[in-house]
């Protein structure tokens, strides 16, 4: 089959055709985008037109609702809304943004604008600018005129309602007449006259704008079809250009480019691949050219491989030589170097060094030495051996270099050299000389022994320290110096360490030739040969007798009491730490803290010198009662500690302590005086359930000793580990609460207080919750008892007050004003600075009225100082804060509190309320509390209302104010306002007769609470 060939002119023609199609495609695309935008514009015009028409209808409806609401309720905010709507429609006030989303019923007196305000423009002006037709605009104007006429009627109705009348009956008649005027048939017909034109406009605009949208969509469809067809033609044109282009090239552009690059590199290509190209194509011509080059390329590659192989052999030869090898020309340039030479220069290989001179590779002095030696070799024509030293920043090296001239055709053309590192040899010679000098002149004694320990050499310092001459020492073992003060066990341990580790270092006693003992610091080392075989031992020692004696003196000062000679607290702690490691359940350890009773009187009466003698004598007496393993320490003044290790049980320890008590109580004669004291001893045992340190055991015994003092002295008190563990747990809880307060983990929840009969929310009680990161929400009963009498409880109480004030301020900003009560502990209330700190908080939140804060005092908290508490409460009341008695009826002195404490509110404990439906006693107590409250003119709030029946019974008893789960559970602050708006009391509560269930004796009057309720 014959392959069609294309020319470049055909390719050019197809290219210009594609350009024309691309321009056509672009024009159609622009037209298509314009069509889509027409659809959007038509839809927007449709929506906006209907919205403007709807605003006329909505404003007319809003005017009707406002005038009817105003006449029915006489609340002026509806009249204000009426006037505001008229002003907005006539362009006298700024229009709210998105008027159709305005709900005037949600607007309060303080907020006349429910939406952000825009510009001032009359509604009819907006309609004219919208683009309505003449017919549509005529109908809209008719509706606007009718709406304005109806607005006049509505204004007359409001004026009739506002007409001043002295006669209430006439005023009520005016109200009924005004109300009738906005509900009668005439008013209805007027509304029809407004809505009919609006309905007509709705139909006209809906049909017109729908037609415009449909026309735009049809135009867009036509443009879309043309866009797709032109795109397909453009795609076909581009494909045809590519087909013709590939036919002319004979291969892809990338393949053709790769072939040209291969030719440029001189590569041999496969003949079969080159012959595949289409005849007449560029690839076919390129293949023919490449075939002619392949033969010459193969010959060249064969020659190059032979030369490379020879060069590789030469390179391998010189690189295998373990010395530095190089070849230079007569001008000093390196012609060849081996790998060993290149290792002298970091980050350089042999090829980078070829062509360099000594001046480019080495420092100036070394380069000059190389040049001088090269000239000497070339001048003499004889090889030379040169020794040189090279220094670096940290080391120095010695080299031995062989240099010879290179002779070619009876002419010297360069030099060849070989150099080796002789640093180790040079250093070894120096070390031998240095070792001999050090051995001779060292100030420490040195002895060298054979593997059997026989001394074969000693230095002069050995003779000066020991007194033995070299002749006397050589041939003997180091036992020549053995002292009677050093036991055999130390020598055995030293020898074992030397055998196993090849090294030993330590201090021991030795003996001089004169028989005098001295204390030496000795280091022994085993010396091995290259094969790891022992050759000999080397010992290095010095006389440290003076240092040892000074150290012993300092240790005695640091670890022993200067007066009694007993161990002090430091020595006691060290010994106790050692005993803790050995103590077990079968071998117990007792720590006794002993304090003398009455020692101060001896010092005061007889003087401190007599007191010191008494302590020395008593220490000796106590020491005589102890075993060798037991320890007596004086830790200061008249305080001692006794360690009793290896006890079988606690009984044995108590018996020993009783023995010490008896010993202390015996009189001692000091000079002419017979003096006697007793002792209070605190005792603790180890091991214990919890891990215990030495200092902790001493503190335990010290704590128990103070308890023995309080119990009457001259006795022993055993430390209670269970109580201590409980105390630690309590302290850990306090620390955790303090951290929670610092990390803001506490929150206030608010439980509503309501008037069950009217449904009014009269207040809220703030209740603390701990939002623990691991335990979740923790109730106050689980953590408040731990800090009830602690300063942290006071700190947390102030936080609660401040947080409640902060929330009150936040609610005020949101438009809600409601009293909040806070629980205060008796311990907090009795703080001396309570009033001042409360006044500071009230001043800081000055925008919150003080009467909105009420403090609740637990009636069961048993206030100790009623006079002080009464004064504190009076001072707080003068600042505007009120008080309530919480859990009333559960304390032991309820009537006393009721009489003396100026609390305005009594909160009936929920235990009486919860069971009053089934327990006659609780019901009787409840009735009594209500009677007391009325007699003392106190308000009542019942806690624990859990069901509708509870609330109904309380209302019958005359109690209207309550809180409990039947009303609402405590909730976060952000949930309180939504709950308040939605709250409605049960119908049975609203219909209940308050006070119908109880009558005081001798009276027919129903018992009720005050209708006014103060801040709760």
C-alpha cells in the first residue's frame, strides 16, 4: 500500500484553518457566557420585583397588626412601630436591610430597629426604579393610595383610644369603638382594596419576568449548541495537524530529538530501528546519515576501550602501593598521583590533584622544601632519601621520602617520588627515652613486678617514701610493705580485682623500713604484650598520711556532736539510709525521737555548764543500754534519736523504749546536785505500707513525740501511719482543687427560683461544679468538705461571688435583670476582711445593683460567734446585699438564728418538702415553719420541689416561691435565658387557691406569704 506524503505547505494551510476555528470558538464562547448572565439577570429582576411588591403587602399587614395590638394592649411600643413603618415606607426613616425579614413583634422598647439600617428612600421611588410597566405601576400606586387611606383610619382609631376621659366607662367605650373600627366590614373592604391591585401586579410581573427568563434560556441553549459544535470542529482540526506533522517528521518530536542528541554524543544506534522510518521523512534522512557514522564510531570505541584498559592497569598498580607515590614534570606540576597521595586532601580525588603544583597544595614552607629537594635531585642526577616533619593544628607527623630523577632520551623530564609515614617508629623511640626519664624523676613511688608479683625494679621515689633501697626491694614481693593495720581481706580483694580486671586503685595502710605505718594511695596495673599475655605489673603510690588524718578530723567535726561525741543528724541520716535497705518484715527497724521533759528548768536554775554536764552523763547512760548494732544520736538541744534495727516485732521495740524511759527517769548527780528529768518519746516502725525515706521516718517520730508531750509527757506515743496516709490524701485533694482553680476548671450552674402561682422567675441560685479533665463534672459534695475549714475554701468562695457578679453584669447587657443567691460557709463569713473584700467586688462591678446579690448561710453550719456574724451581716446589708438562711429547720438552734440573724429569706430544707406528701411529721414541720416565717415577717423559698403534687401542696399551705428538679435542674448560664423565656407553670398551679389548705388557730384568715419577693 502506497503511503501518502505531505508537504510543509499543506501543514501551513491546516494550521491557519485551525486559527480561524479557534477565533470562531472564542466568539461563540463569549456569546454563550453573555447568555448565561442574561438568565441570571432575568432571575434577579424577577426575585427583586416580587420582593418590592411583597414589601408593600407586608407593610400594610404590619400596620394592621400594630394598630390592633396597640388598641388591645395599649402598649405604646406598638404605636411606635406603626409610626416607624409609615416613616420607612414614605422615606422619612432609613429602611432596614432586607425589610421582608423584619419581625416587629420581636422589637422591644429599647430597640426600634430590628435590622441594620440602610438609606432613606420611599417605597414608591424604589418601585419606579425597579422597572415595572405602566400597567403594573398604576396598580401599585392604586394599592399604595388605598393603604395610605386605611392608615388614616387606623390613626383615627388610635387617637380615639388615646382621647382623655375622666369616666372609666367612657374610656372603655372608646376602646371598644376603636377596636371595632379596625375589625368591621369597612376595614375589611379597605384591606381588599389594597390587596386586589397587589394580586394583579403579582400576576403581571410573574408572567412578564417568566417570559424574560424563558427567552434568555432559549438564547443560551442556542449558544451552547453552537459552542459544542465549534469545539468539535476545532478538536478535529488540531488532530489533523498532528497527523500531517507526524507524517512529515516520520517520528515523534521527542524521539527525533533523542536521536539527534545521540548522534551529537557519537553513540552507535541500532540499524534496524533506523530503517523503520517512513521513506521521505526527516527521520528517514536522519537514519541514513546515522548508518554511515555507526561504522566509524565502533572503530573509535574499540580503540578507546584498549587505552582505558591499559590506564586502569597502571592506576591499579600505583594505588596498590601502600606509600605516597607521585610523578612530576620538570616544572613541578603533578602528572600522576596515587590514592594514598589524595588521602592527604579532604574532598579531593586523584584527578583533581593532577596539574597542580606544590604551591597550590601545601603551605609555603612545605612547598619550598619540596621544590628545593626536586632541584637537588635533578641537578645531581642521583636519588635522595629525605626525613621531614609535618605539623597540623593537633598533631605532628614524620615522613621518609625517596626521590629520583626521570630520564627520557638522555634528558631529565621530571621527578618520581615515594614517601612513607614513620611517625610510629619515631614516637616509639621517643617514648622509650621519655619513660626512662619519668621512671627516674617521678615524685610518686613506682615498682615493677614480674607476673608472679616479685619486684624487678623500683625508682628513687620508692626508696625515699618506704626507706627500702632498690637492692633491698628487688627480689621481694610487695608484702614487704604490709602493715598490721591492714587485714588480709583487703589484699585478697585487691589481688582478685587485679586478676579479673587488670587494674586496681585504692587506699591502704603500709609499713616503712623503720617500722612506721603510713597511709598510701596505690594504683596497680597489669601490662600485656601484643598477644594479650601478661608481662608484668606496675604499681604507682604516694604517701597521703597527712591528708588522711586531716580528713578524719573533718569527718569527726561534720558527723559527730562536739559535746557528747554522739553522731549528729548527718551521721544519723546516713546510718538510717543504710538500715532501710536491710530492714524486712522479719527484721523491723524502729526510730525513736526522744525529748527531755524538764531540762529547761535545769539550765535556768543551775546554768548551762551544769546542763551540758547533765546531757553528757545522760548520753553515756543511754549509750550503755544499747547494743553495738543500735545507734544513739544527738540532733540538737535536749533531743535524741535512737535507731533499733533487727527487731522481731513491734512488741520488742516497745519494750526497749520502756527501758529507755526508765533509764532517763533515774536521777543523776552533777557536782553536789541530784538532777532528774523524764522523756517524751515518739516511735515509728519500718517497713511501712507506703515507700518511706529516712528523713520522713525522723519526721514521723518527731510528730509522735509532740503527741506524747500533749498526752502528759514521760511516755511513748506510736506514730499512726493510717492517719498520716489519710492526711496525705486530704492534702493531695487540696492541691488538686488549688490547681483546678488556677486552671479555671470550676463553673457556676444556675437553678431557677419561681413563683409557682404566677409563673414569674424571681431569681436563681448559683451552684458550683468542678469540670475535672479526667473525672468529668464533679458535684460540690465530693470536694467542698475537704476545704470547709481551709483558707482555700475562702479563696474559692470569693471566686464564686465574683463569678456570680460577672454573670449578673453579662445578663444585664443581654437585657435580663434577675437576682442571684450564692452559698457562703460560716468559716468564710467569719473572716475579718470579709466585708471589705465584698465591698471591693461590688465596687468593681458597680454596674450591677447590690440588691441583686444574696448570700445564703447554711443553717446547719453552727456559727460560733453569732455577735460577730450579726455585725458582718448588718455591714453587708448596708451595702445593699441581702441574706437567706439555707436548709432552715435542720439545725440545732433554728429559732436562735431566726431571732438574731438579719436574714430576710428562709429556705425550707428539701428533706421536709420531698417527704411531706407521705410523712405527716414532715408536713407538720413544714406548716410550723410557714407560721414562723409569717410571724417573723420572713419570706419563704421551698427547696426540693420534684413533682406537680409537691408544688400544689405548697401553694395550698401558702408557700408560692420554690425551686427544685420539678421546675428546673441547675443549668449553665448560657441556657438560663432561653429556659426563662419558655418557662410556663403547670395549669394546676396557676389555678390553685393559695393558702386554702391551712388556717391558723383562732383565725379564719388564710395563711399566705408576702406577694413581694426580694432578691433571692
